[in-house]
C-alpha cells in the first residue's frame, strides 16, 4: 500500500484550492481497451465506487460486441477511438506510431473513419468522437482532416497548445513506468507531478488535469495508487472528476 505521508503534499495543495474557493478539474483516460477482462472489471469497480467518470480508449480493429455488451449499463463510462489496430508502422529507428506519415494519408484516415463509425455503432450511448492516437502520436498533417471524419477533439499527452486545428483534451500524468518496471510508478513521484499540475492551474493555466492509465498492465502498485488517489480526491470539495464530454 502507498505510504500515507506520500499524500500530504496533495492534501496541502487541495486545501489551498478549497481555501480559495476554487475547484480543480480532473479526468481519467484509460487506454487499450478491447474486451472484458478481470483487470477491466477492477477498473470499472474502482471508478464506479468512487464516482470517477472514466474514458476508455478502445481499439476499434480489435474489439467487438462483448465489450459493447459489458459497457452498455455503465453510465459513468465514455468510449473514445484509440486509433485503428494499435499497430506500429514506424521504422526500426523511429518512435512507435500508427498514425504517422509512413503510409498514405487516405489509408490512415480511412481506418480512422471506419473506427469512429464502428465504435459509434457498438457504443451508441457511451461514444464520444474523441481520437486518442496510439502512443499519443499523430502526424500533424493528418489533424486538419479529423473534423471532416466526424472527430470533435484529440487527446494526446502533455500541455495542450491553444492554437491548434482542433480542440485538445490531453493527459498529463501517466501512472506506468514504461522505461523501467513497466508497472506502477511510486506514489510520491506521482503525487509530486499532480501537485505541480495543480500549482500550474492555480497560477492561471486553464486546462483539465488528465490522468493516464492502462488497465491491462497494472500491477499492485498501480492499483494501490489509483485506489488511494480516488480516496483522496473523489469527495474533496476542491476536485471535480469530469467525463470527457463535459470538458470539451
């Protein structure tokens, strides 16, 4: 379990927000959903119990009716488009990317159009036309064409640029240690990042804070962190966990 002292900096920062009569906006994005699994059940139960709205980035080319049936009654879940098949088309020396310039633009955009239509059909009550590029990467030349496909917004990782060609709803804190254990990162380190993001918003930056998770690779550390974070924030008067649709 996480050490109680790890959370003191977050408590102090949230108390500062409360004293100022302000509310920080948080949202939760979980990537790579395909089908019902025990790990997905854990995530749904944890978010549901805490009243935290969840956006699932679903891989259209790998999913189907089973996930649609499972999510049909989950009112707190939003479904977003996670590329097409989460296939890396970059060369050996390049960073992993599905939505890059290695293939003709009409091929890539055609897959995205099909993915949007498929998920809209499978999840009519849960669907949001939000594109989540695999590995948080997309060729900039493709972005102006996304609204014509039906996408309303784009979600990648890092600070949103205010003057882009379409709305951004980004994530900012990734709980997985991709370059090390490939499990959950330490609570103290993650809390420090959350406090830094909150401090940035307190100073005037107007952007929701996005938490990024990947339920299929969560270990005990990752689940413990999420459980503790929801316990600290879900009912705090200075925090509002919002669905993606409310933030766009």
